């Protein structure tokens, strides 16, 4: 206690000394310290002006003081008159810090402290002053946020300040935002010309201001506002369409990822692998396992799971091919049944060994969040990554099938097995490699899916029917067909969703595909020539 | 008239059909006797619970026969027969719902409970008429039959066969499952239809009604079996086997393949519907899970285990697998999916002709007639 007193006295002494030396100079009354002092003694009316003066000193501590005043945390030690900021005001003893130096002054009984009183009017004023302070910071992002906060909050005093600020602001986005903030104020004042400034904006506050203006008594203003609103509505519609397209592409790329492995095993090899969904699930669980191996580093784990997921699923695929599928060559319906059995076993295995419940896979920081294109449209990052990943995987597969020895052999074996073998191609080896490739890609799909959906034993089941639909819709044996079919099915689904609901949209897409297959049994891009069977 | 009679009566002259019907009726009589005349504490007494369980198995057996008809004799692997089964079941369920009348929880004389719960004011048009038994029983045949007719007409006309057909039948039942899960469909959403009270005036909870339903199912299975046998032994049946083995060749010989396929497919769907209709009053509930692709594909494995293209094999398979399911899920529920999965793999790899194939092989060995081999693809 006595130490605090002592410290407080010392501070007081310093302050007094400072005050004494500076008392004579005229400029000194506007020094931040002096202003702060006057603030404590000033009446409510005077406070706003003092705070404003404080902010105009350009002192970098001004922000902290203003916030402290707003939160009622600026206080004076009764004995000494020294100003302190209350760091923690819980309990009997409050923790305080020197208002000028920020030095920790320990704790002091709250009875010895006199807090600065603030009312709501003052608080609102402080908010305005704070926004103006934020408009001067170096980081354009912060300036933009501050300007956005000003939308609809501008009053007469602020308007003149904003106009001054506009002259010096060099960032285009911030300028636009400030102009909008000003224009809202002007529209509120009945300025018809300012409406034109607002007509391009997508901000909800702007729309609210315009909606108010539509109901105004001035017919010219109302008409102008109505027109501006209509053009905004038009723009919003476009943005909504863009958003739907984005969701559609994102769903579509998920479908492509899930189906592209199947396009290899089913489309190219002609093997019906009903366990494909479970290979996807294995990939997703690999991601989860990797994150358990590297706790606290979800990003690293995710990147490592890309090769790991591929390997795990590819090995599982080889095991399935060797143990079952090779014995069922040329009996597609039996293959379907046997692989379905395998899918049941794999599902139950995961349920028994890991858990029947969903596992959480952490999304690394660089994948969460979203990119804001404009006020009405923001793109979530993880979906953007999945779209990119799907395209990369697709391009990679395309390269393998077109440009490598393996791809050449695969195509040879599918077109004419006997001929390929007589040319010295080991057909059995090619079978294994192809199946491993298709399965590995399923694993990659699982890694991607773990970022956007729940990882559980039923993960694969949810995608297997969709995947088959995509492959059949696109045309069996055609990778491009799979890509286009996946993306278009995803988009159609998203287009239908707003007015049909998620479930009905899905049903409609299924029925659509069923009908489509009746019309074109070989899909969008049927194989032609010798590759086509039958 | 005379030709149709011989057509329907021909199966009765076959030894296999006689044997099958004999065993079936013996089993029905035995169960009835053991249930009615054995004292309750006797080890041989068959409880009402067991009777209902057996009745359920017989429904599955009829469903398996229906699947075997299209898969075994037409070469179409339908992964959506659960949809026809469930549609028949829903038709019956709607009748049973209407029979509840004002005995429901909310006591509404017309509307079923779930509709009152959803605040519906009147019965949707497709529920009209289901208070009459004859109408409902016709719908049991018509609903799955019509779906099969439309679906089959579109599919067979454009020559969708093989794996493609399997996949779109699966998509069909999946789409129906999603649809029936919706409350707006007016079929009780994911709770389905349940809380049935009585059928044709008989209390569903009484032992006598249960025995009656069991016997009715047995008779339905016998009739279904004979109808299928009659179809496959007729000229149409032989054309259908020809479609299975060489579709293009049959077409070039001048047969309208798609008509044969459509006819057999629709008959099979109706049989599945009947199986579903008998299943619902015995189990006491019908919900969208009957539409799930897993159930449909399970039916196929019953047939595969029993042996394709034998009909009686399908019955054996259905009974065995479902008995195993009851036992497994009772003792260790986790192991059932392992067992089922293994069954899929083992049967397709090691037992392509199923149990019936094993029986035939043994008989051939006994008879020592290597020449009489049956070609099953």
C-alpha cells in the first residue's frame, strides 16, 4: 500500500514538475498531457471538444485514451490527481497503469480512484472520433474497415472532416467507401445528386439509406432513389448468380474428384468397383490420422496426407484387385456384388477399429476464411482450394493417360487385350497399376473431402451413387466427359436448390440422369470406334 | 382357354415344383400345428413371435423369387427391387392407416396422425380410396407395376442393359428413398406409417391374425413360385433366357426383346409389391429405409447365395441369410456387416452357382450323368 502511495506520489511529482516547467509556454495547453488533465475537470459539454483536440494532436497514445474514456476506464487518483488507466476493475482493488507512460502501477483500492464519467452521447462522439483516427492509420485494410463503420453514422461535424480526409486519401477502395459514407449523409439531408453516387453500391447500409429515401417527401429524391435501388437490385442478382455458379462449381468439383477415380477403374478398365466410396473414405481417414500424428500442425498434416492418402487407397485398391477382382474378370455383375461386399466390410472395419462417430479434421488456417469480392459476394477459401485441387488432379490424370508409357499400355490393354499381350505388354501388371491409380485418386478425393464434409464411416456411401451417375452421364471411358458431367451436375443441382430445396433438387437431378440415360445410353460423350464395346 | 390352362398347370408336372410345394406346405402345416396344439411350455411350441418372424422370412423369400425371375432368367441385375417391395408395402400401409380411423392419438376420423401433426386439413388426393380394401389390394399390384412399366419401357426401349441398368435401378430406389423421407410427400416422412390396428377387421395383435398372415404369405409364395415357374417354362420364358444369354442374337432372330423384358420385369415388380404388402402388417411399420440401396442389393445376395435361375435357390438363400441375420444381430450386432460383406465376396468368387449349384452337382455325381449339364451364365 505504502509503495503504491509512494509511486503515486512520485508520478505526481513528475507531473507537477512537468506542469510547472511547461506552464508558461502557450503551446503547452494543447499538449496531450495537459488536455487529458483538463478533461478530468471539464464539464460534460466541454469534454467532446477536448477529446477532439486530443485526437488532433496526432499523438499515437490518443487512441488508447479515447478507448479508455469510452469504456469508463480513465481514472484519477484522488490523493495525487495523477491520471491512470484501469486495466482490471474487478474486485475491491483495481489494477492500474499510468495513463501517460503505460507503466504498471500495481493495484489500488477503488475507493482511492475517481473514474471519469461518460454518458451515451459522449460515447457516440468518441466512436465517431475513433473512426476518424482509424482513417489516418497506415494500413489500408484498417482504413477501409473504419470507413465501412462510418456508413450511416456520419453527422454534420463528421461530414466536414470526411471531406477533408477525402482530399488526402490515396487508396481507391477507401475513397469509394468514404464517398459512399458522405453520400448517405447527403441523401439523408435531401440531396438528389448524391443518390447517383450510391447507385452502384452493394452495401446493405446503402440500400437501407436508399429505401428510406424512397419514402421521402421529395418526389425527385424518391424517384432517383427508386432508380438507384433498381440498378442495385440488378447488380445483386448478378452477384447471386455468380455465387450460385461458384457453389455449383465447388459441388461439381467434389463430384469430379469422387468420380474421376471411378472413371479410370470403371470407365477405362470396365471394373465396377462399389467399394470406391470406401476408398474415398480411407483417404479422408488418412488425413485424420495424419493430423493425429502431427498435432498442432494441421497444414503440414494436410499436405503430407495428399501422398499418404493416395498410397493408402492405392494399396487397398491393389489388395482388392488381387484378392477378388482378378478372379471375376468378364463378369461385371458379379464384380459389382463382390466389391459391394468389400465396401460393407471396410465400413464396418472403420466403425469397429476407429469409431462409428464422425471424426473432426481440422482445417488449416490458410484454408479457412474467404475472399470478399464485393459487398454481396464472398468466396470461401476451402472450396476454392478444392476446385483447384480437382482441376490439378484431373490434369495430372490426363497427363498420365496421354503422355506416359503406363497410359499408353492401359489404353492398349482396354482396346484389345489379346493384341496388347502379344505385343509384349504384361496385361496383369497393367491391370494392377490401373486399379491402383484409380483407387489412389479416390484417396486424393477423400483428402479433399475431409476439408468440406464430415469424416465418418458413411462418407463413401454418400458419394458412390453420385459418382456412378457422373461417370455414366459423362460417357464411360471418357475423362473429359467425367469432368464436364461432374461440373454441370453440380451446377444444375445448385441452380435447382433455391426453389426446390436440397433434397428435391437431388431427386430431380437423379431423375434427370435416369431419363437422360434412356435417351443417350452411352452418356454425353460416347466412345466411338474400336474402343466402344459391342 | 385351354392353352392358358396348360400354361399355368405345366409347373405342377415338374418334379422340382412338386417337391418345393410339398416342402412348403408341410412346413406351413407343421408350424401351424406346433403353434396351435403344442402346450406353451413345451420345447416344440412355436410362439406367435416366431410365427411372425417366419412370415417375414417368407415375404423375403417371395421377394427373392421376384428378383431371381429378372436376374436369373432375364439377365437383368436389378439393384432397385426394394423400391417395388416398399411401394407395395406403402400401399398396404396406407390401407392400414385408414383402418385406424379415429383410434389414433389425435382421434381424427379421417386424417392419419402424422397429417394432423403436420397441420394438414384434408386428405391428399392419392390417399383417396385407400379405406377400401379391394382398392388398396389392387394398388399393391398397380403401384409397383406401373413404376416398373414406365421405367422398364424407357430403359428397354433404348436398350439400356447390363451394368448401366443396374446402376440406374439403384439410382431409382435412392431417389425414391430421398423423396419418401420428405414430410411433404404425405407418407409420414422418416417415421413412415405405423401404429396399425387391424386388417380386414381382424386385430393385428392377436395370435390368430398373425398365424393367418403367416399362412397367407406362405400361399402367396407358393402362387408366386408357380407363376414364375409357369413363365420360365413357357415359350416366353425360353425367349427371355435367350435374351439373357445373347440379347443381340435374339433380336436378330426377330423377337421383340424389349417386350419380353418389359413383361417379365413388370411381373417381377408386382410380385415384389405383394411381398411388401404382406410384410407390412406382420412387421407393423413401413418407412423409407426399405428403399435404401443397401436393402435392394442385399436381396441380390440372397439370390446369389441360393443360386441364380433356380427360383427355389432364391427361397433357400433368402431364408438362410435372414435367419443368419436374426442370429447375428442378436448375438453380436457388429459382426453382421462383416459376415454379410464376406458373404458377398465368397459367394461370387467361390460359389458362382450358389447352393442350388452345389445340390445339382451332387445329384449329377449320384446319377453319374456327366452329359446333363445346365448352361448358366
